[in-house]
């Protein structure tokens, strides 16, 4: 299981495969001076090792965002789009099998609608197998380790579902739309 903790200095830590996404008070001060790395060098190395071992096929991450602008249009602002893009860029740099495509939610509206993207930030994980995983929001905290596991599953075209669960799912005779909602703690 994955364990996420928040320390007194507002540091989030995802303990799955030894990974963490952290933001300390010191890092917040540095953030004003230079772009912040979302993934620490140690975690980057852990991800590189894990992905080298676990990723089988290539995975495309199609990210829908809005164009960055100094103008803020009420009702159209995306407070976590930039941070989500930066995190996905850093993540895809950890393996040659991960590819990021950035799309504009407004300009590529028809494609977004076709993929069921109704709000941003959003991204889809696709491999060469049937199906895709769709995320809305920034994958921080628990969601980061879940994203890593999903990348591996999409790359392999498999899941770790038990045989009993697979048998039960095989009896479903209609399309289902499953949504999982999470809130930061």
C-alpha cells in the first residue's frame, strides 16, 4: 500500500517505491527565485530504476491545459495547470518509454470532447492496449504514487486484479463509467 504523510513544515511524502513529492518552506522560498523541481534527484533516480525494470511498452500522456497568459479570465483560470505540466514533464524525463503531448483545451476542444475531457488540468495515459486512464487535477500526494503504478500497468497492458475480480468483471454486459474522487488532506 502507499502511505502519504504531511510533515509540520507542509512537506508531502508518498512512500511507495521510496518516492516522495515534497515542498518544504525552504523550497517555497527558492520557488520565487527559480523553477522548482517537483521530483527530487533521489526520487528521479528511483523512478528511472523502477521504470527501467517495469515499463514494457511505450506510454503516451496526452495533457490538456490552457495557454499560459498574464491575463486572467474569470471562470477560465486553471490554478494547477502549470504545476501539473511541470510535474508531467519531469516524470516523462525519467524514461524513454514515456511521452508527453500537450494540448490546448480550447484550441483542441473537439479532441478533448472525444476523449471525455470536460475540465482541466486533465491527462490521459495510453499504451498500445485497449483502454486508457483519465486523470483530472494534479497528481500530487497519494495520486503521484497511483500515477506511477498506472503508468506501469498501461505499459504492460495488465493490472494486478485478482482472478476472482476478473471473473466478476467478465460478467458485466454494459459499458461502465467509473470515477474516483479524492481530496487533499
